[in-house]
């Protein structure tokens, strides 16, 4: 009895002193299915101005509806264009702005969101920890259906109970809570759950044909399915191609920790961090809920980092069921459109999905580069920066711009580039790549499993002509990872690791990337090549074990290595199962490569030859 009284006294003491704020004190009722949005908003408001606050959610289910949600107007990197989503208006379930020293304790609760909502936003926050909860949507943005039969003229499916639909005039109309997808922008992927593989597919034959309901959840499609590929038991996953929402948005925030958070479903681009500093993610699970019967958790990326800095640490995480890349770390190149004076430039956001945010600010160090060659030729410091429209910025520098500067050159923000440590995580059931990273800071990718990623397990790019995702890498270690049956969606160029800067012009003795070490990994592949590298100086591929999958496919085996315009390359100490690996090289001297495998390399090769 004394212990109970003491516990109650301690709880009251901390509540009175502003240390623990219980959302139920403000009207939130777990397991009631009632809207908790307004109550949680009041609890968050009560935390403002206090230090070391615990925002406590007693264990249970909490429902968040858009009626009382905070409405925001964010421009989010890699999301939707002006034509797709012209008015940036997003509703947010849990909105944190300008808060410091807060810990959200979920106690194993489930947060269920209704309609299209961003689950939480951290804006201009510092020292925030979010832990021990699950995020899901009552009606996920992904519609899923299991194939029951396939013929050249007919396909029957069983629709997942969470995917709502009706039949109107012989056509399927998908719908959610207050939303319908854009019929002009459907994207279909086919999941083979028995092989844990996701393939690109096409919704066109289904839209062109007719549909009739079979029972409560079945649909029979009739039409021309002669080119449609699927097996009985495959799951068709359908979404709107427009990225009008994201699962999470973290903006201009610092020292953020996520721990033991399950993201069972997310609209759009997943967990997006934009111009944030020091992010620590531990035990984040982007995957459908166990036993839910669903196969997709995110309609695009899992974690997306745009223009961040400090240290990004991702540890003990799992990604399963994504329509795009589980992890993408990059900056944004802006192009020079007008040289106003010796110190003043007009810049433009070029990609249709990335624009409208402050890409530069006073005090930032920037790099000048020729866009086609990705050649950096100078640096500067920003004196002032102004966003003059959604697409354009005016940037004034402390000193005159380099004489080499030309229109259509690009600028990269060097200050906002992070270090990345990615460890002990698993990537599976993803249609595209596993990890994309372009940052000049230290990168460590260690003790991870890449299992049947549709494309390259790891991709290092950098471009100022396509996605405009910057920049060069200078210190990358890829060590003690497992690469298993990756690359089935990108054959024949399905390299497990691809280093592919998008420089269309070569500059003699200039290399975009530097110092990449690939060591002590296991590659267990289906005739897929190992490594493609372009414009890289200082590339080590050492002490790796390469095995072939038993009963491999009969597709032609590609050269294990493809090297283009690289130098200081070393291939040594690796163990290959079976025949000696082949090499394809372009634009390299014999002295550019050292290997303990005998490759008959000529003095110079420009066209690309296998050895």
C-alpha cells in the first residue's frame, strides 16, 4: 500500500512540475476510436516552454482525424510538382514546432490516422526523442489485391479488406477516407510473396477492360491480358503516382532520436528529414503489421534525407515492402540562371518535384561546379539568400564568384552535408534500390543484409542534370554486408553496387568520387555482376566472398566488374566460386588498376572491352 501511495505521489509530483504530460489529462481516450487530435494538440501546447518533458501516451490505440489537424504549407524535397499538387496544404496529426527537450513515450501504443495526413511534423525543434509506438492508417494509400486466376482474357483478384473500392459502370473506383486517387497516375507493382520479390507491372489493361464484383471482396476483370504477367498468389499493389503527402516530415530540426517505431503504412515519401542535424534512428521498422495480410508499407521511400548535416545514424532497422528506395541521402543542386553581379546570382530549382525551400542561407559554404562534368572549381560563402519564387533564389556571396562561372553551372550546399552510419539493418521486398547516398562526409555501411532488392543494393550517384541530387563522396566504407539475389529488375546491368555519377562530359585527371572501400562482404548472386564504377579515384574491392545461387537463371552472365574512367583501383584478396570473373573497362590506363586476378588489360581502352 505504501508503494502504491508513493507511486501516485511521484506521478502527481512530476505532472505538477511539468515533467510528465499525460495526453489523457487533455481528453485523449485510448481504445475509444474517438478523435484524439485536439487533445494531443493541447498536450503538445502544454509542453511549450518547459524543459525535459515526457509526453506520455498510456498504452492503447489513438485515432487521429483530419478535422482538428494542424494545416501546414510545406515544400518537401522529392515530392510533388506544381501541376500535380499546386497548393501545398497538408494536414498533420502530431505537430511539434519550436519545441526543445521533449520525449514522446508511446508505451507500445498504436496511432491510427484517417484520411490523408502527415503522421507527425517536427519543425524547428531540438533534442526530441520519439519512442515505442506504431503508425498505421485506417485506409492505407496502397490498394492491394491477390491474384486468384489469370488468363489472356480474364484476371480475378481478391481485394484486401483495407483497400476500399466500388464498381461504377464496369470500372473499379478505389477510394479512401475523403480521397480518391488520380486515375491518370496509377502505378502498379506485383509482389511475389513466396520469393520476396517485387516487379514493375502495368495497370493499363485493367483500366481498359471491364470489371465486375465477385462477392464482397472479389473482382473479375475482362479484357486483353495477353501481355500481363502474374502468377496465382501474387499480390498486385496499386497507388496514386502523385506524392502529395509524406509519412513524416522533419524540418530544420536538431538532435532527433527515433527508437522502436513501427511504420506500418505511409503515404508518399516516407520519413522525410529536410535540413535537419544529428538524426539517430534505432529499431525503426518500415513494414506492414504482422498478421495484417498487407505487403506494402510505403508507396515511395522509407527514409529520405535532403540537405541534412551532422551525423545520421541508422541502426537495427528493417525495411520490407516499399515502392521505392528504403534510404536516400543527398543534397540539391541549383542551376545558375543569371549572373547579376560579381557577387550576386539568380539560381533555379530544376527538378519538378524538388523546389520551394531555402536551399541556401547566410553563412553556408557552397561549391561551384560545371553541371555536365560535375567538376567542382571553386567555393564561396553565402552573405544573403532569398527565395524570390517557388522556383528561384537570389544568392549574394561574400566574395566575387570564380571567373570560370558560366550560366547553367550548378551550386551545391557544402555546409549541409551529413555523415552517415548505417549498421545492422535489413532491406527486402523493395522494387528498386536499397541505399542511395551522395555526401562528402564519412559514410559507413556495415553489417547489413540486402535481400532481393529489385535493383542495385547500393547506389552512389551525384547529378546536376536529372534528379539534381548532390554531391560527391570522399570517404565511403562498405563492410561486412550480405548481398543476396539483388538486381532482378535491372538486368543486364544489375550490379549489386553501382557508383554512377551522371557526368556526361569527362575532364582529364578529374574524378567525381574518391576513396570508396568495399571489403569483407558476402555476395550471393544470380549471375548478377558485382560492381560498376565510374569517375572514381581510390577504389578498393578486397577480401569479399562471391557465391553463385544454386539453380541460377539461364540469363547471360555479365562481367563481374565494369570500370569507366577510374584510377587507383585495387581488386585483391577476394574469393570467387566457379570460373574466373571477367572485367569490362573504358577510358583507363593499365596503371589505373592493380589486381591479383589476371586481367589482360591493354594500355588504353576507350570503347569498353571484356577481359
